[in-house]
């Protein structure tokens, strides 16, 4: 489908690699390192193959708290790789060009936050981005481009698609692995298969369910998504929860949810008990409606869903079961994630989903695959074409002649 790093001679080559080390930020400091640690795999391989490696990445969104420099990221990369990762506070200017030109074989350089460049985050075609400042300034300095930033591949941004029009382009190890596993579960999953979805991104997750439900044997829902399915089945949840669903726009997706319930009622599993706040903390209830906000699934639902997972050979997991950030309401998410990791083939994805594994002390290695992505993971499962992937499918030699 596209060229990988296999059988490519990187000796002495100047390699531009788009990584995704966009990380949580709190009070101006990095507050999570999952993506940074993961990026070291491909960077290490390139360094060992004596390439001159230049990495680019974004961090945050303009105007938001997490829109910061990548200086801290470079220090963390050096720490994880036990190797000096150079950094320059520039992307396309003289300082960056000088640093790039002075690199020796096996050395690694991280450029500044690529979103500091005007036009990087614009949604444009690969051809349009190839004419922009980022690509026209950097591309002539390199022999090959590698995209290893699957979590950003649902964006048609300059650093994701632009270089594929002007440089030989390869997939990095992380991106290659993500696509291979997603291809497997969307085209030829081992049955029986369960989709186990929660969280608050209802419209995106409904698109995945709609695309994959005929290949699934069970659809297990919880969290805000589970609340929406309960409403679709005629349950009255109680004023606080219903007000939240309405305020956040989730009820806009109610008709689509009802259609799925009518068409696939026997496949869809909804919660049978719940956890709310009481004076003593967590209180489990099995009747609705409730005058308190529903914050988690109850122990009977955990038991019910665990029994279903016992009969599955494949499970895809996305999203928490409740307000897991609060200790009293982490149980549903924690127990079901543990159970899912025991299934023969288990894939888990979504930004908050994967971050919570470490919080719960769950060994990510017990899952067959842990996706680093949220949006790209969901859009791929929903059957959408990802601009970053599509751009890699046309070899540079072909694209240059079109």
C-alpha cells in the first residue's frame, strides 16, 4: 500500500521525520510522556542506521495553555534514548537551516513546535501545502521524508501531507504498526468480536459503531455513550444527567442512536446499574431515574460485561465508563480495561483511554495493541480516509509526474 522503512539505505541520508510528541501540559510543564517515549523507537533505528535525523512535531493549539515550545520534549527524548537530542528554537529560519546542515551521521535534531509556522495547521490539500513556507524551506535540505505521526494523520496539515509531494516518503514504525492492526480489525477480525465503547465523544463513536456493527458480535456501551443508548431504549435517567446530555449536545444524536437500537437491538448491551454521589461517597443504584448525576457503572454491570468479554476473541476498547478522574468513580473503567486486556486480541485507543492505563497500574503490554491516537483511531474505525495515510499511498515518483 505504501513504502516502509524496510530495505531503505539510510546511511548518510538526511531524514526529515514527522513524529507526534504532543503531550499533556500542566502549569507550563509536560504532564505525560507516553508519546515522547514511543517516538524513540523509530528515532533510535534511524540513528543506528547512521542517518542524519531531523524531527518535527506540533504541541498544542494556538491560544491554548498547551501551546508551548518543544524544548522540554527534547530533554525528555534525550533522557529516554540515553542519547543527546539537539534542539533549535526555530523551524524554517537561518538557525534551523544551519543546524540541519551541520548534522553528522547518527545525530538527532528536534526543531521547534511546527505550529509556530504560519499556515501549518490550515486544512489544505497536499499540493497546496507543498507550495507553503514549511515545505519549500525545508524539503530541499532532505533526502527522504518519514511520517511516523499516526495520531495526526486525520489532519491535512502541512507537516503531514505537504512533503509527500516533493520528497520520497516512507511510513515510520509506529504509523506502520497502527495501520496494520487497524486493517486487521476492520477487515478480518477473529470472531466473536466486541466493540466496548464509552466516553463523551458520542457522534464520533456512533460513526464507528455504524461502520463496524455488522462485523461485531456485541457492542458494549457505557459512560455518556451508554446514557444515550439508555435514553434511546426509553429509560428515564433523571434530571441532572439529562440536562448534561442536552447541554453538551449529545441528544442531537438520539435519532441515530434509536436507529441503531432498532436495527441491532440484540447486539447492543447497556448498563443495568449505576454509581452516584452520596454523603458517604460512591453509592450504587439499580433503579432509574435518579436525582443525582450518574458518574459510573455499577458492579452488576461490570460483572455482566466481564462475562461477555470472557466469550470474545477480539475486543476494541475506546473511552472510559465514568468520571474516572474521581477516585470513587474509577472502578468501572479500571475493571473493564483489566478484563479487556485478557481477551486474545485486544486493542485500546483514544487519548484519555490510553493515558488512564498508567493511572490504574494496568500493564499496557497485556493489550495486543495500544493506539497512541484518539481522533485518527476513531476516524479510521469509522471508515474515513485519513489525509496523512492517503498522501503516503502515492509514491513520490508517481506524484511528481501527475
